[in-house]
C-alpha cells in the first residue's frame, strides 16, 4: 500500500473528497485528516487522526522493545555463565529480572514516544500551524487510478508527497473494530 498526502485549507472540500473516495470503494479507515482545528473536525463527518497516531508512541515503543530485548538476553547470558541458575531458586529470579527489564524498557520507550509528535505531525508542522489541514489516504496499487481520478476533480488540493502506508493488518484490525462498534 502507498500513502498519498494532500494539503487543503477547506474542510468542506476534504469532506466531499472523503465521500467521493468512499463511493469509489476506498474505505473510511484508509483515509485520515490531520488538523490542529479539532473543534471544526468534530462538526464534520471526517475520519480524523487518532490521538495515538499524533504521538510517536509506536516508534518509541520499538526502541524500548529493542533495548529491553538486549537487556533481557544479556541477563539470561550472564545468568547462565555466572551460574546464577544453579542456585536453589533456579532460573526463576533470572527470568523474572529479564522480564522486568524487557517490560520496563518497553514502557519507558513508549512513554518517551508520548512526549514527541509523530513523524507526520513534524513533517507538516508549518502548514498545520498556519490553519491548513493534511488529508492522507492509504491505497492499494489497484486503487491508485481511482484516487487519481477523484483527486483531479479537486484542483484546490495541493499534493504534499507520498509515504509509507499503515500495514494491512493494522487496517484490517481498524476495519473490524469499526464494524464491531457499529453493531453495539
């Protein structure tokens, strides 16, 4: 999947664009609007960027996980070669320490990620501060012509680049979640 970014100063146009894309078969979960004008977004039927995607939690968590795995493996290796596992308690304290280091590092990495804006927010910081909105859509290769056709009817949209789309499994999970919420 590919991510396409567009900038606009008109939320009505983005709402029309989102409806047109949905009519052509691109699902709501594939589209997001990033804006600093949350009150205006709440008044419209736009799929806004969730708060967790506005922060660098996932990236920070990945770094924390990598550090935690390294520490956990180091504890297990040191415990093996130092003979810690040959005590009366056996491997339990060594495994517990490895698990605590892994969990703590993951938590700390995610916590640091909460303190930083995500890459998309940093990338489009200036347009967002000036009151513009960023619309991005993740499309499969076979959906590219549909996107191009619909976007061509919106000349006020400014193409802002391309990027890495969310993984398909995340998209599938989000779609299943929305279907579940509609059933409730």
